[in-house]
């Protein structure tokens, strides 16, 4: 696509903004997941069962934490 200098600049700025917004959203999602994993680890440390924790968090997250703790 051939754009004039000004239009090219606007196009590139739009791409940068989209990338920036996507990066922020990805970081936010990763932060939420990491917080959930930390909470599950704490619940397990306090003696809650997998079934009890699965009432609040997905079984996949609980199993991920259990697998991580058995590797250590």
C-alpha cells in the first residue's frame, strides 16, 4: 500500500496504539492469572481441599498449581 508521508505517519501511529493497547490488555490478563495462582497456592497452604478451591477458581488453575508444587 502506497501512502503519502502524512497518511503513512497516521497509519503507523494507529498500529503503534493498537499494539500498545494489546500489550496492556495482555499484561492485565497475566497479572490477574498470576494473582489467582498465588491465591490458590495460599489456600492449599492453609489446608483447603482441591474441591473447595474449585468452587471459586477453575479446575485447570488448581491443577496447574498442584502440578507446579509436585515438581518442586
